[in-house]
C-alpha cells in the first residue's frame, strides 16, 4: 500500500536518526574495549586508533526504516543487497578483503538489484545522442554504474565529516526528487539515509570519535547508486505543473559530482604517472585542501559548499531548459574547475 501522507517520510527519517544516534556510543565503547579501529599510518589524517565500525548503526538504521515504512515487494531485494554489502563491509573493516573478492561481491549485489529489483538504466535520454539501450548493454552499463558510484563514494571518505556531510546533502535532494517523481519507496530510502547520517555526524565531525569504515561507505555508495540509477530510469520530475523530462542523468551526476569527478581525476593522474590507479594515496581533493592548511572541519565545509554550488547550477540549467548534453558539459567543466583550484594554489606555492 502506498501512503499518501508525508508523515511516513518524516517517520523514516526520525527512526533512522534515533537508531543511529543511540547506537553509536555503544559501538564506540565496544570498539575501544576490543581495540577495533583504524590505526594511524602514513596515509591517514588522524592520530592514534579510532573506531571504524560506525557503518553498523548506519546500516541497521536504514534497514530498519525501509522495512518499517517501505513496501515489501519493492524493498525486499534492496534489503538483501544492503545485508550482503553490510557483511562485506564488516569483513573488510575487521580483516581486509582482496580487491578482487570485493569487486566480485559488488558485481553480484548489482546483478540482484538489476535483475530482481529491475533497477536498470534502459536509456541515455539523449546524452551523447543515445536513447534506448539493448538489454545486455543495459545490464553491463548498469553494473558499471553501480560499481563506480559505490567505490567512488568509498574513496571520498578520507577526513572527518566529509562523506557524511556530502551524503546528507545528496540524500535530501534525492529524497525531494523522489517525492516530485511520486516514488514513495525511493523517498523513504533517501530520508532514511539522511536520518542515519545526521545521527552519525555528531560523532564523526572533527575531532571524529568514530569512522564509518567500509561498512558505512560501501553501503552509502550502494544506496546512492540505487537512487542514481532510479532517477536516470524514471527521471521525469513534475514541479508546479511543469514536467522536466530526461534530466535524470544530470541530477545523478550533480549529486555525486565530487566523489565521481575527483576519483576520475585521481585515476587519470596516477595512470599518467605510471602509478597503480587503485592504490591508496593522498592525492584526493580533501588531501589537497589539507595541504593548503585547512583543517578537517574547514575542508569538509568547503566541499559542502562546492556541492551546494553544483546543485544550484543544475537548478538554473534545468529552469532554463538547457539541452541535456550542454548542461552536463557545463556541470562537468565547473566541477573540474572547483576541484582544480586547490591544485592550482598548491602549484603556485612551489
């Protein structure tokens, strides 16, 4: 049954926030007692051992809320995908899993969502002049999108409060889009994620008492990949009796621009230098801002601001009905300009 009242969105949000906020101190206590956490090293931006199982309350919050307020026939496959990703993340946080095993697991989860939940990108909506996709290319491209978004979000989780704050902004906008698209379950999922992250932010903002770990970042990345694929597939948004068609790709790119464009930039730079593109390093946008002398709090705030600027830009592009290809090009150029500013500043210092 679909509930018409927006009270259920609020209940999903508050339920997640409450569970996340209440469980977090317990996880911090258990982690410290058993020395479970991320120890500082040459690549880290923290000192000492910090608990890294914050993803457990986040995952439980989301799964509880979508189970209570979502429609069973829709969310059962989402819940299964979340549980598999949850256990994958815990295993990786407690004893590192090889990249190949992690990739295979993510492909398996993606196929569950594509085949059984019918979360598949069926059209490019005119981007690059492409429209409907045949079934096999559609499945392969959808798997690629799931993997890229999930891991892109995992890579942006490098300093206190960054991935959490960006996640709150994106989930609230995805939730608003889901309401405008009359998609009850996706709105519940979006606001459940927003509530869980707000409950977590108090403990993750500088100085962080706990990290979300792969348990959190992989699950959040998976949620965003679901929301992105969904809005691309059904991207007709109605606002004030005006239909905005085929803008799903633009919305998805906007809300995930920082992790996606930053990861792409880092991969290209590493390959050009002859380095392994997937090897951990300190060349992401947040690392560059830290090198400029900003602390974790200011760095996170700057990137929150970048995200809001891109969202506002997209709103203007949609409002003026700019062609989807030109809109994505403009958004991409502005994204890279914002991400390049810290690099330019660092080069001027040398």
